[in-house]
């Protein structure tokens, strides 16, 4: 590899609460063979991961680096929500030597990936109306945590606004939901969306459902999904999944009315992908459209699940290729 060739590469990373994915990109295109996954618990911080990755790749000369972090980014510094890491530009420069450095919230990266994800990696959930590619879009991440980001096309390029909407109040539609809110607020004194719509949220929902059934129990998220497949439509895991899907539909509908994403709503994240086969049968659409006199209006918003595990990496590559703007 010549120095001239190496200068065309960028380093991109997607830092979740559990794993970090790293890859090289040429322009807006990932080099799929370069994608590697690292377990965060095995490393003291991101800098060590990036150094390890670059050494394994033959120390390519990176022109730019962009990382997507699962947590708020303020003044160029990312604070991970579910991991004790803080990431800043100096960290990325030390690790890579890149001249162009950018840090995005993970949902912002997903937003920049829209339009660059193959159609076969988008699973339709609600057909909705004909999506306008120039209209606002919305990405909703459901994984280790919960968050969402609106995507806007402007004459100056795409703008993806950051948020931390996973920490607003969970949706309450019924007396049972209110009871659930009191049940989950014991985690840290507030019943947030993420407390019910995330991997750990799924576990809290199972605990709640089991208590309501008079048989208190605990299960991990993977066990719940395994139980869902084994129960054949009846059991605590199935009841938990139905509750999860209803709450997800309600919150996605709330966010759709907030941002008016006529260009489409896109669900992403490991839990969203795991739940995708069940959304139709378990009432996601009914909960999404359960907005009183605005129920008919909700048909304007098509909903899909992003089944591309590397979409955030693509979004980072696109962002760098566009000059790290927006």
C-alpha cells in the first residue's frame, strides 16, 4: 500500500454500550473486509482499541477519523451513557494521527447513512404513504439504550440533529402503563423511555409481567427472545414482547408527531432487529396510530427496520466524505 493510496482511507468506528465496531472506508464506501468487532469490557478505552485495530491492519495512514458514540456529544466530547468512557478529538488524534476528526452521536451516524443502505437491508413495518426523499426523516435506535434523531435535507446539505429522548418519560396510555411506570422508576427514580424500550428495558418488562402474573422471575434479554420462540404464542416472554411492541409503537408515534418525518421512520439497533419479525402480529401499527383524531394522519409516515448492522459505520464514512458538516 503506497502512502498516496493510504491517504484515501478514513477510519470509522461505532461505539455501543457493549461492543465497538471499527472499519476503514474509501470515500463514503466501507471496506467490508476491514470491519472488526471489539468487546468493550476487554479494553480500558477507545484509544487502545483503535491502536490495536490499526496495528492489525498494517498501520494505514488515515486522512480522517469519525466515531459514533452511544451517548451525548457536547462541545466535541462524547460521554457514553452505558459505558464509563469519555471520547474527545485529542483521543482520536493520538490514536490515528488523522488530520480530520469528527465525533457523532450514534443516531446521528444512522441518520447520515440513510440513502446509502441497500434496499434489501430495510424491512418494511408500516407501508404508509409514498416517502418523499427530500422530506424530514427520523431514525429511532433501540438497543443497549434508546434514542432518536431527526434528519433534514437543506440547501447546504443534510443536517442530523442530536437528542437524548430516551430519557424523557415513558409513554403512559392506561392504568397498567402507570403501574409499570411506578415499577420501573425504582431503577433510578424516574420512569424513562429507555427503562422499558432497550435490552435492559425488555428485562424490566419481563420482571413486571411476571409479578403481575403472580410468579415473580427474572430473565435476560436473550432468554426472553428464546422463550418467545419456544412459547408458540402463550407465555410470559410472549406477553412481555407484546407489551414491548405496544410501548415501542406508542413512542415511535409520539416522535413521528414531534418531527413529522414524511420521508420515513427508521428503527435501528439490536433489539429493534430482534423484534422486527414480531412487530406486525403484536400490534406495532395499531399502537403507532393510536393518536385519537390524528390516527388517520399517522398513515403519512412509513416505518422500516434497518437490518444493516454496519449502518452507523456507513454514516460515519458518509459524514467524513461530505466534509464533516451537518
